[in-house]
């Protein structure tokens, strides 16, 4: 049985991950970590019935990990918190599944360094849904076949509580296309005089309870192609994260992507 810790446990995503962990025959929840509801049973917080796992204080994560001894920690929080969580896990030899986005280059470099120096295994991905990982592959193929003859625009939409913009999924989509085409300038929105050149445009929409929509537009003379992924619920991400948690505990030390878990690279 793989012992699992979940950060951001009292949030919507954390709660859904815990539900999926509870349904898995291979996983056991041993630790729920958050900055709210400290000491309360996480099942009662989620209103699903007592689980016998109290909410632990995220500010004391080093001690929490030493006591609960999880095999893997799943983190869907915010960038600043995730860096601290990753560092604590690396130093306590706890494997990682990280779905948090919005990291700066310095943040990501620090995380990679801690993971590497402490020889743990981690899956770090801006999106854990199976569909999105196939979506990225379709974008690479489309870019390869269409080349520089088509203008490329990326439009993403999320709920009004999402803090980072553009989404990690949109940034990864732009990188996939740019790498395929040998490097492209990225333009984030437009205002005033902004003539279109051969850049990739990225646009973020925030509103209501949109779970996650991503559309890539390839527009040419007389025609256009749109490749789109829509997440209907957070379950797509939670299911993938739990699958990654099982996979990473059998992987060699290193940093992986969801495509490695799905074997679609």
C-alpha cells in the first residue's frame, strides 16, 4: 500500500484528490495538509464522513512529514507554497506529484535542484489530464505540418479564482509549438498599436466557474484549424494525479512529466 500525503487538502482540488485516493486499492491517505481547519478530521471537513486523518499545519510541514512518513505527496496549491512543500519533501525523501503552476524560473530551478540532490522521484506537470497531454501532441503535429504559413493564437479560459495567467497548460502549449517551429516570440495579449507578425499570441480569460478551456487557432489564408480541449470537471486532473502517484513510487529518481506516466512521449 502506497502512503499518500495531500497538500491544500481543504481546497476543492485537494478534496477531490483525497476522494480519488480513498477509492484506490493501491493508495492510503496518511496525511492531509493545509493552513485552515488544523486538527479537524479531513473527512468531516469534506463532509464525506470521518476518515481518521486530522488536518496538519502546512507551516509545520517538515515535522508533519517526519511523523506521517508518506511515500508520495500530491501538491496542487500555489507556487510560493509548493516550493516550500517540494523542498521539505526532498529533504525527507518523499516522492512528489506537483500540479501547481505559476512558478518563476528561479522557483523551478530551486525545486529541480532539491529533487536532484536528494535523489527522489517527481512528476511535475502543468496539467494531469490524459486529454491535455494528447492535446499537446496534436499541437506539435499540426505545427510541424502547417509550418510558418499560419498565424497561431492560444486562448485559455479559467474560473475567476485562478491566480496565475496565462495558465501553465497554455504556456506549455506555446512551448510545444515554438519548439516544433524552431523558436517563436510569445506575445501575451495586445493593446494599442500591435501589428501581427509571426509570433504566438497568448490570451487569458477569467470568469465564473470555468474549469479549464484551451483553444489553439491556426489561421491561414482562406481557412483555419482550431484544436481545443475543455475540462468538464476537476476530476480529469485528480484522476491523472492519483495515477501519477502510483507510477512515481516505482520510478527511478528523477523529474518526469505526465507524458512519461502515460507513455505517450
